[in-house]
């Protein structure tokens, strides 16, 4: 497994923690921050997927377009 794969696994685990905080957050501010962090993690996962599958130019463009939304 490549380094990009290990980093993607770590980011997925962090995303799971963000989803847990999104559901269990005691305040609305915790939930907003968890949702923002989950969005950032998903953009990172898309970009890492490009490097894992050997097509970074396509996936990074998709990640940039998604981040602009």
C-alpha cells in the first residue's frame, strides 16, 4: 500500500469522528464546525483518490470544483 492510501485511511477515520461529533454535538456550534470539517475531509479524500488511482489531474480538478461549491 502506498503512502497516499494510508493517508486516505487516516482522513476517512477523521471523517467518521466528524460525523460522530455532528450527531452528538452538545451545541449547534459544535455541529457547524463538524460539518465544515467533514466537507474539508471529503475534498481531501477526493484529491487523494486521484493520486491513488493515478489520475491526479482529473480528481484534483473535481476537488477544486467541489470546494468552490
